[in-house]
């Protein structure tokens, strides 16, 4: 499928899945896995989500009608949810979370989860399915309130976000991997950069993003600027790639805004996966020292070892890229800011058929 969700800084993350990365350095497996930030969900500080977000309430009759319709859809979805399949031995669902927090270059404060991707490994269909979730999707935080899915993490952290994904989309999440978007700079540099086709408009809008990133990292933005006359194929370093991932206004494949940001994210992600699969063990070994400390996850050492052992097999799987909500199953509304109101049942069915059965047709 084309189109997709927010900018998902997560390209880096999947790469780590390739993490496999370290793939095979069997002898040093414990050494590598210890570099990850392991945080089990039950070890996180409990967050009780009770207060609704401080948003400007709808004022027009149209907005009020949209809000009522959206809330009714979500209530019906939670009251009579479709059966959630058991992942069993064949399917593993990992929620990739890209946190956007411009205040800090670390994850010491909750930001917004502007990048969310369900990475599904299906050993039966031999597919890796990447389902990006639009950041403005209107969802219900279980036992709390309705809001954009990007704010589920902001209000309640990782566990709340996972509960929200499961309750609204009908899939079981096995594990999570989380990265702050600013870490993309280090991860891409560790992989040697990426070759990317850029338009003049993309280069123009990247400049402001480069300014922002360099301010956070205390770098000179002039060292990273590209100029419009450089449109075409460019070799991007980490700062430039992170800026590219955040561009919203420039068109790509006929779409802009968050749809365009997801197009860019999946484009970078595919390049990183391709590059990782062609790297020598010594190159992966060197990259791992930089990449792994950027990752927070609840994947255990045994799970990581299983991914490492099966990495060569998984890298041969067909990669499917798609997005929720699916075309024709949602509409844009303007209460609490811009939101996407989905048909929950249609999107549940699509997601379950795609992940578990290998059927990717939205009809």
C-alpha cells in the first residue's frame, strides 16, 4: 500500500531489529544485548490516566456532530470488540515507537509518540508487515478518555500506548522498541548514511528542520545545509536524514503533510534494511556499538537471541508496508484540532487479515 502515517523516526528501530544487528556475533551476544536499555512494562512507573487532554473544545455544530459520531464509534468498538487473534508461534507483533520531544535529546520526559509502527513477523506467510498508524487517529484510551493516538503515550507512557493500540485495533502486541527521533542522527551515521533522491522543495523545507536538530545537538547547521540546486540523488548523513524524516509540507508521491512524512519514513526504512542486509559482520559489529544504546525495549535476551539466530531467514521475507486507517475507512474532522475518525471494525478486519493471513487488500 501507499501512503501512511506520521514521520516515524522509527526507521532506525527496525534497523535494530535487523539487530539482528549484531546478528551473529554469537560469542559477544551478551555484550551486545547488555547495551540495550531493557525496561519491562511492569517495571515502568505506573501512570494513571484520568484527566482529559487540555484541548480547545469544538464550537460549531458541525464539529459537535463530528465529535458525537466519533465518540459513538469508539464506544461501540470497545463494548463489542472483535475477537483478537492469538499470535501463537507464527506471529510476533512489535510496536515500534518514535518519540518526538524537542525539549530534550534524551527520553527523560514524555513527548508525543509521533511515530508508531506495528512490525509483524509472520513465519507462516514469510512476511514482515509494517503497519504505520496515523498520529492524528482518534482513539479511546482504555478506562480514560478519547484523544489522538499520539497523545496516548504523552499522557500515559508506553504501557498506556500499547493498551490503546490493542483495544482500538484488535491486535496483540508482544513487545515494544522505542527511540527518540534525535537518535536517528547517530543511527544513520553508524550505518554510513543513506542515498536519497531529493526534490528542490524537500531541500527547502529540510533547512528549518536542520536548524532545529542542530540546536538540540549544539551543532553548526551550516555544515549540514543542502541547496536547491542539489536536487536529485544525495548522500545524506544522520542530521540530514532526521531532517528529511520530519518534512511535512513538500509533496512526495502525490501526498503531503503526515501522509508525506510516512512515505519518507518508509523510504528511509527500506534503504536502511537493504543496507543492513548487505553489510559485513564486522560492519554490523561496529554499527551496533552506536545503535544499541539508542534503543529502549522489553525484548528479553532470549527473544533477542532468537531474532539473531533467525535474522538471515527473516531478511529474505517479503516486506509489506501499509497504514491505518485504510483509504475509504475514515474521514478528517476538526474537533480538538485535526483528527482522523476511522471505522473501527473495517480497520480491525483489514489489520487482522493482513498480519495473520497475508491478505493485504482493503476490500
